[in-house]
C-alpha cells in the first residue's frame, strides 16, 4: 500500500488507542457490565452511598397537600392540575422545617411561559388559553387579576374593565 493510505489508518488507530487508554484511567471500574447486561447507565453501584446523602430539593404535589389541603383541592379542580406546586413556589427542600413560607414567583414571565398565544394546531400547546403579552395589561402582574389556584376566576374589582 502507498503511504497516503497507510498514514490515515495509523492516525485513526493512534487516536483510538489514546481514547481507550484515557477511558481506562478515568472511567470508574464499577461503570461497566451490570445486572442488566452490557450497557452504560447513569447508575453505578459505587455511587449509591453518595446518593443516599443527597438532599432532595423538590417534593411532590402530595407533600404540599398534607398541609395545604384547600389550595391542593382548588388546583386539582383547575386547568393547572398538571403543574407541580414547586414550579411557582420554588423547591420545598427545607419547608416547613427552616423555611416558614416558600417564595412565590409572581412574574408575568412565569405565566407567559404557557399562556403566550402560540398557534400550534397539531400540538396540545395550541389548546392552552393564550394572551398577547404586549396587549394584555403588559404593566401588570397576572396574579393581580387571576388567582393561580383558581385560574378561571377573575377578580373583577381589580381587573381593568372587568377583563
């Protein structure tokens, strides 16, 4: 064979050899064939103790329901039932032990993530009731008129022109 054919093969084998050598030294020994066969996964037997010490930041909606039954029932009867409480209230990592009240994100941007009108006729996203954020009371928080726990009710006393 000519040199112009052999040289690329040498380069490819050298790079492959370098990658296998680096892998040998940097990939943990227990990151290999497991109980389910030859496959890589996010789970390593050697990291189980590490994960036992990790504090869970996000709880479930049911965790919130234990103390906030009234709001839980309102949310579960509303279109917002698909949204976890912590999407708006932040992680409940130390609540109620050290944090008396969770911070609430009342920004328009949070509501606009789902409620900006987008025309996606073949997607469920297009079925969500949307607004034009530039025309629908742009200087006002959504929570001033809408109760996120009961989003179909509008506070007519606060809403300009009764909405």
